[in-house]
């Protein structure tokens, strides 16, 4: 018998099975004949020989993961070219990320990307379906399969964009120890990991098998001060068009020392406001260090300089899987058990303290009265002090997650059917703790009233120790709230041949699943009673929703060259049950979805495929039932938009624009019980071609359209179009000052339509070189369309393609990963490149005045072009013994800094966009594995 080459066998699998992007995995396999075992491939419920599948699946082995040089599941998934629009760990730096990292296929969104563990769902990180990748242990993964086509008709509503399936290790295996240490060349951001695993028993010989894996990894924090491109919110740069010196100003009017805002009635009885900074006035109108002077008399504090731009994290995981033969029944029992404790600690700028000051206070007479005119002094109605509690340290948030996942089921054959079913219990519990930097309102007020605290006299870091101790004594640390998500489910499916066609046996599969998801938030007294200065009360919630689905799938081998698959599904998503109020909110939603796919072997070296289908998704429980609650402040600084210049002078809240100052505004978020389900249509067409015996090409054109997509209007869009979104403005009462201030509401709505279209491609060449094998690979995604209708319309189209859009995101046309790897028995050398194209940056208008002419406060209108971003990684692995491997590598070989950006919304990093680039810089790592 003539043995196939690795490449020929790989292409045979792809041509017959449609695995368009599996080359990197397939080439890593040894060129030995394996028994043709029937298995389930991600995206189908029919057991078949792997080479018979017809799905666009990217498959990545343990070896692929090791070559990437990553330490976590998040890092591996988010570097794939098909991934865009995900949440990164850096989003938790003041951006509301909550410690969650996600996957998002084709920039369609994390809530449309289904993440599975061994083919089954896990508890989400929120009240919807989004999965936190932090809960999945990298060391336990055997391979990752990424289906880049919609699969709602099989898996359910949230697989519109595709599926990421983590296949975990199982079966007999020797003891294996893995350890890794990683260190950036510059300070900060070190990481390390350790894992231990062992597999016991052989299912065929012993009748059982059990695999156990234990792992630990941790990432140290990275401070803004440790990177030049992020160390300040006051960024000096030049306009590339004319060379004019400019400054990008990002800060807060909660300054150090404090600003004061004094409301008074003038001689005509009209309300007026005067802003001033006593320290600057006493020092020749010069603000203290780390502040810049504004035209309105206030100082702007450089708060971004104090943050940590990458959060600290740690993770401990225990995973086990096992199987047990049930006599001669033809069935086996199986289980999966995973437990993960993950912790992310995010530290942002010191607490912003606003408080009122009486005219009888010694502070008023000492610091404010000397700078007021007799008319102002006589008409004072209120005094608000805006201060930053630097001496209390940064605000520290700890997001501690405990994830438990248990699956128990049966798998086997009976009466001609392949049958698989299981029960699932999955829980995701997150405790949010406040570590430091949060003053309790009553203690802080008592300190103010004591007369021993002075917010006006001391620049940053110069407060006397006794006063600092008194201030820190007002602080709160401890548990703030606990969020618990529990998913309980049951699923079963069965497949069998039904009749013969020219190409072979037609196969049918039928199945059903049922799950109940519970989302609960328990607020501690400190949150519920708003005990922290500046807080508003938040309350417990407890929502529950049931989902039921049934599907059928039919595989039709019409001829030896032509195969088609037809599948359909019916889902019912129940109304949201508010367990606290004892009532249902919103309506239940039902829909049928379908998918039709086909593949055709046009020639010996060419396979064609196509698919079309529909999808259906309901909003999350919080999006439907959530009460209106405070959500911090805007990420960006804005001038008040309810002004005559914007035609908004008649708005009932326009009076809150009395002061011309720009700054951050208060934010609320809540639910909308009138949300409609989203619906989608998807199609794809592709080919896999082997022009020569050493070269292969895989390419797929895909398209996704979503109607009635649920999202909220971004803060930037609200402030840019105040007339259109006038109903999204409200007020918030600040108890500490007694004032009502302008706020916005981020409420979910059905925005209209979304369309994404693009091309996935994979070019691979594999040749013999010297005494080894050289594999060259170029894979990428090219977006042709990424557009959406303006929130609230269904015919006004916008795009974020290669530009910073009104949704505060960028959709990159080109994301490319190229690699070359040479391997023999003892060595593997890999060089890879990662590319993202440039884009048009966020427009900074003169109206919002985030950019000024250097040395002045003259507002400047500018839109930058952000350059492309390319990084190179290099790795060498050495195997001195059969059971030992030592790997050394460098990520970001040429120490490329993130591109400069004028983005100032979302998370609090300034000067670059953390969603699209790493702040670590050149990073060295060393790892080793030992089997015994």
C-alpha cells in the first residue's frame, strides 16, 4: 500500500470534509494511517468519519497553541484573524468590563458567538449568553474548533456568527508538567503559569479512563507610568497636515488641589456660576503639577496618569473527564468536571469626591471668599467642591470568579442509532470587591465638618501624614456585590442511516435540549444603601428564563461528488421571570430556523461548498428587565450639548448647562421590556484547492445580516446628536453636594439592521528542507462590508469599517497572520507576523475641545489617521529527550508600540486603543514540559 503524504491526506480530509482552515492542525499530524473512527464535528450532530464533514471549521491542536506563545485561552482565541469585536482584559480598567474576556467571530459580537466546552454550553458571564474565556483552562485543551459559519439551526439562537468549541483532553496519558515564565523587556506585566496532568486507564482495555489536569497562571499589573505612550492623559503631538503643536487633553475637573463651582444670583436675580481653583489663583494662575489650566478658571487633573493600563490577574483550574463502559450494552457513561477560580484586579484613578461647602465654613472664608466680587458673595446660593482623593490611593476593584461545570451523560449505539445525551449543571459566581480608595459618605462628611481636612492647600502627594491618615480612615474595603449565574440543562440527540443514495447512506439526526438559566445579583448594604460618597442606591435582582429547542438534520450524499445537508430547528425562549417581584417581564419568543449546506468535488484537487441559513436571538434578561441604575461616568469628556448653539435651549434640562465647562457626565443603564427578538440571514460560498502537491488554498466568502439588533446608543452618538436622542438625557442627584447634574441613559433598543460581509482565506505551503519540514502559512480575514443603521432608524446607514464609528469601535478590513515554521525531530523554529491595517481615528471636534493648540486653551478640530500595526513573534523549541521540551521565545520582537489614537471613550487608557494592541512591548518567555 502506498502511504499518503501528510499534505495529500490533509487535503483529502478537507476536500471531503470541508475543513477549510485546518491546515495548521493537519500538517502537525504524523503521516501514519489511523483507524477511520466515526466522530462528531463541531457544527453537526451526525457521527461520521471526520473526512466526511462539510463544514468551514478552523481546527487548532496543542502544538498550534504552543507555537503561538500564549499563556491563556483568551490570548489564543483573540489573536485569530477571524476574531474581531471581543472584550479584552484591559476593558476592565474603568470600562465596565467586569473582568470578562470574550470571543467574537467576524466582528459580529460576543453575544452571537457560541462558546462550547466539549460540545456543550457553559454558564454565561451575564444574563445573556456571553461566555467568559477566563473560566476555561488552557492546559486542559486538546484542540480548539472554530466554526466560522452560522449554526443556529443546530445549536440555538446565539450561534449566528459561529461556534468556538474547546475539546478537552481525555484518556490515558503520562504525567506531564508544564511551566512558563514571561517577562516584558520594560517594567511591569510579568506572567507565569504551571500545570500538571495525568490520564489513567484505557477505555477499550480497562473499561474506564480518567483524565485530570491542575493548572495555575498569573499576570502582574502594568501601570500607565511604565509606558511612555500611556503615561499621561495630556498628550502633546503635532497635526501631521500642518505641523501645528497640539495637546490631547484627557482629565477631570475633580482636581488636586480642588476646584470650586459657586452658584449665585446676580443683581438682576438671574442664576450665574463662577468656577475657580484657589491654589492656582494663589500661585499666579498656575495650576499645581499634574494639572492644566482651563479657560473657565478651573484646573484639569491628569487622572489617566494614575491608572494601571493592564489589570493584574490569576487563575487556578481543576479539570477532569472520564468514561466508563457499561458492560456489553454498547454504551458508556461519561463525565466532564471543571472548576476555575479566576481573579482580575483593576486599579483606576483615585476617587472623585464632590461635596458641598457652606458659606459659614472656615474653608470658604479662607479660600473662596477673597476671590469673589461683592455681588457674587452677596448672591451665593450653593458651593460645590470638586476634588480627587489622591491620598487614598487608586480605586481598586477585584473581580473574583468561581466557575463550576459538571456534565454527566451516556453515549453509545442501540437499534441502529448513535445516541448521546447528558445533564449539565454550570455555575458562574463573581464577587466584586472594593479593595481601597472608596470613602464612606458619613465618615467623610464628619471629617469635613471637623475642620481638620483641607482640600485646597496641598498638591498631589504633599498632604501631611496626620491628615492623610484621617482621610484613609474614612475608606471602605470589602465585598460590594455578588453575581451568580446558574444554568441547568438536559440534551439528547441520535443519528442513524435512513436510506441509500448514489453517493452512500443518507443520515438523519434528531435532538432536543432544555435549559433554565438564572441570573442573580446580591447587593451588600454598602451598595444598597449608597454608603459610599457620591453613590446612588442599587438593588438586588433575580431573573430566570427557560429555553426549549428541537432540531433535525439530514445528510444527503446525492452522488459520489455531491453532498447536501439540511437542518431545521424550533426554539422557544421564555419570558423573563423576576423572582423578586414575582412577575414576568417582556414576552416569550419562538421561531424556526434552518440551514442548507452543500459541497461538490469539482475535480480531484478542487472542492466547492456553499451554505445558507437563518438565525434568531432574544435580548438578555437584563436588557429586558433591568431597572434604571447608575453606571459610573462617561469614558470621554464632553461640553454640555443642551445649548442654544445645538438648538436645545428649550430642552427642560438645558438649565444644567449653565457652566461652560467640559467634563465627564453621569451615566445610567437599564432595561427595555419592549425589545423584539433579533433575526438574521447568513450565507457563505467557498472553495479548497490544491494547485500543486505542496500548496493548498482555502477561501470562503461569507455574509451575515441581522435585523432588529439590540444595542444601546453610544455616549459619543448621544452627545453628537442631542436633538435626536433628547429622551436619553436625565439628571442625577448628588447627595454629597445637594445638586442635580446632567446625566445620560444607556438603554437598549432595536436599532434596525446590521450587515457584515468578508472573505476568510488560508494559503499553506509545506516542503521538505534539509532534514526537516518547512511550513509557510498565510491566513486572514478581509472585511468587505461592516455597516449598521443609525440607532433608532432602519434606513440611515453608518459604518465602522476602517474608521472609528459612532458605536465607539473599529472594524478592520484586513487582519492577517503569517507564519513560517521549520521542524525536525529535535527542533522547531517558528517566526510569525500579526497585521492590522490602519484606520481613520475618532473625530475630535472643536465643540468638545478634547484637543487644544499647545500652550493655549483654543479648541481644535482634528481627525487623525491611525497607522497599521504589525508585530513579529519568534520561538524555538528544543527536545533533547523524547519526554522533554524546552521553548524560548520573544513576542513583539521589534518592540512596536501601539499606534497613537485620540480615542477617549470606553476604558480609561489614553494615547492608544487597548482593544487592538498590547501595551506590554517586547516580551521574552521560557517554558518547559516534562512527561514521565
